[in-house]
C-alpha cells in the first residue's frame, strides 16, 4: 500500500445496511486497510459484560473502556479484534452483544475515547476504508470519499437474519434493529447525508453493485 497515494474512504449507515460487507469489498478491490469502528464498541460491550459492569452506569462503563486494550486487525479478508489479549472477533457478533452495545455506544465519554482511537488508527494507515455510524461526520469528515449507505428496514432485517443463520428469531432481529436505530439516533444522525456525503440506497442493489458505486466515487489516480 505504501506505493499508492493516500486515500481514506468513510462509510456510515444504520445496522444491516451492508456497511461491513461493502467496506471490506472496497478495501479488497483497492488494496486498502479496513477498520470496523462498530466492532470497537462491541468489544467494549464484551469487556463490560464479561466483567459484570452495570450497564445503566455510564461512569462504570467508561471506567472499563478506559482500561481496555483494543488491538484492531485491519486485513479486510480477515479482520480481527483483540481485547486485553483475548481474540473476540467471533464473540462480539453474539446476539447478547448486539443487545448490550447501545448502552456503550450512547455513553458520550466512551464515544470520545474510541473516536480518538479511531483517528489514531486512520492516521497510521493512509489507505483505509473505515465504516461505522458517524465516521463521515465525526471521526474523519476530511475523508476523500464519504458515503451514507442506507436500506429500508425490512431489507436490513432480512440481511441480519441471513447473517445470523437463523440462530435468532425474526421478532428479536427486528426489535434489535429498530431499538438500535432509536437509541443510536440520540448520538448519531444516520438517516440523511451530511453535506458532501454521497447517499447510496442498497435496498435493491446486490453487494457487487454497491461496491461498484463506492469505487466509482474514487478518482482514478487514487485507485
């Protein structure tokens, strides 16, 4: 990557819109690093649950977040996350983490802490695709390409069901996505693009088409 020009691509969007698959696909196609910022919140949630931290106490959640050692693996083909020496790449996708992550993500002090960490990672990796909830507006608004990826609720629920391989019933998946949208909307505005951010609605697009659209936004000399 060192012989290619610097390029940061930021992709935001609600749960189930296809951010992770799209970002990883774009990163693979353009030989870039990949950062899943949402995984960082999930990792802190895992640490808090493991330690029995009171989810209603912002101060307790933040205290645990401050002590967590997060190591992000940035290979888009095999992204990993290590918390305090534990590989939690698979564990943070467990439904119990999905149920708990909003308490962490809506704690302002944790958002500030993790945003700083995200910026450090991007600074160290000049060619990177970063995806999450507010990467285009708060974490790295100076990204060369900024995208808000959306899809209607039914499509997002269906995608999440497929991702979970039927391990969770539709009602729980639906409630999880709707509740997550409601809670996260208090901290992030992800239903309409900020100035300079390109809106892509993936409701009727397959993954390859979405990746093509994002790559198409990158100037040829930066690919």
